[in-house]
């Protein structure tokens, strides 16, 4: 293992390109890196090792430990063990949230998602181009779907974006600014929970309140408020970032776009290939802590080490993905790890997939001449945020 440390997240050679380091570290299964906070961690790069570690109980998600690395100096994201515990407590609490994301319940949202997409595309067509895809489709869709699922009033959805920007900051905002935004959000959640207690509905927040109030010991008041916060803050922006970036990726690859336009049955495999490219950014949010020595194939992760199972690297592993550096929407075997694995897999993965599939297909059908206003290499990714989304994605038709 080399002692030379690389800054992580890695810089991209172009806005839609995979960082060079992800393609050149195959001979180094563990790479020492420096995080935005200045703290040190070990980046595990190979698919088999990443997959194994995502299900290994010796790698803890609880970062509230002496010596554990931080993602940011100004933002203590993911360092509250009361909302991000390890199993079995994590499994017990998480099971309450999973009930809202069953396949059947997600599929029941399809007509609503289709209706919102059509409404947004009609508004986009009426206004005319050029248009910023972020503001016309990519962000409005998932935030409205999440609000519907959680029971958040439509009039409040625009306020969530400002709070989310602060929560996901790794250097974009000061600690004081982040603290002020989180206090505002805490006050909002307290009011929302009180309203739902008085007038419960058929939504996830009402269901979690029932679990708190009727099933003694299943959910503490603190856990209730923090899970509402977590779902509000990260439940939509990942989908929004992936949707906008995915459309930009297709528009920047005319051969793949032509294949999809010729056969829209490829939309599912296209979405999976776009997910493999992990357009939302690096794997820095996968940061873990080794509670014991973890023997691996040819090396050992020492107890007390901060570790990142690098999903972005695993998704480019040539031993699993044929010609991984080629963007191929017809890729049949695509076991990417973008939604993670094991006890911390993404609870909203199926909902995200559905939105990505519906929105991508309907957008391309509605605007057969859709194109980027500027070349893809002039797109600008937002810096200082946990997600590496694009500031604007201007399109015309």
C-alpha cells in the first residue's frame, strides 16, 4: 500500500468523464486519500472488495468515534450515531421507512409521476427554448414526488432546496450558515410533525408518527424528527442530479441517443448504464469506520481506519464490466453498485429508477430534436457539495 495520498473526490478530465484515477488504480486495491476535510481515509477500489465490504459488519457507518475521518470541516454530516446506527438498531428503524418504498407502492406512483412529467414538459414547450433542464424537469419532478410520498404540502417544496444545498455542503457554505439552515429546517419539521399528529394522512410521515406514538419503543421522537429530515434532504437531490446528468450524457453521445430513439425498450438498460457511470459524483458519502481488523485478499484493513468502499471505482472494474470505459446503453450484464448493497442500500432505488425511466423516455419522445445548447465539455459542475451536480444544463429543440 502506497503512503502517497491523493485528494478525493478525484477531479474529472471533462464534466461527463470518469476521473482518470478510477481507470488507473486496478493494480492498487487500496488507495490512501485525503478528504475535503483534510482527514485521511483508505479508498477500496476493486469491485469484489467493495461488494464484500458493503455487507461486512466490521465496517461501521457510525462516524461519531474518536479519530474517525470527517467529510467536511464545516459540516458534521453523517456523524450523528442516533440517526445512522449500525444493525440491529439500524435495521429495526429502517424497516419502518422501507414500508413506504415497496415495489407495489412505488408502482402505484407511476400515474402520478407520468402526470407530473407531462405537466412539466408542457410548461417547458409552452415557454420555449432554450431551457435549463435542471429547473424545468430534473429538480421539480423528484421533489414533487417526494413531497407526495411524505405528505409535505406542495407550497413548501421550494423551501427544501435551500436547506438541501446547505446540508450537502462540504465547503460551499460556512459552519454558521449550515447551522442556521438546519435550525430553520428543525423548526419546520417540528411544525410538520405536529400538524400530521393532529391530522394524519396516508403518507410516510404519518406512518412514522403512528409507529412512534402507538408502538412503544419502536421509534424515539428524536429518530422520528431525524428520519423526516434525512428523507427531506437527500430523498430527491440524488435523483434530480442523476436525471439531469443522464440526459446530458445521452445528448453528448449521439450514437447511443440514436439507439434509444430507435428503440425505447432500451430505456431500462440505458438508465442502468447511466447509473453505472454514477453521474451524481464520487463515493465520499460511503465513508465508514473499521471497528476490527478486516483481512482482505492480499491486504488487511486495520482497526480504526476510515474507509471508503469506492462504488465509483467498482463500477469501472474491467473484471466485472466488459470495456467499462465505454458508455453502452445496450449493456446487458450491469450489476453496478450505485445504490449500494447490504444494510445501507438505497431505500429509494426503485422509486429513483421509475422516475429516471419515465422522465427520460417522455422527454426524448416529446422533443425529438432535443440538444445541448453548449458542447458537453463546457458544462459546469457545482463545487463544494457532496453531490457533483451541474449548475445548469441548457437545452433547446
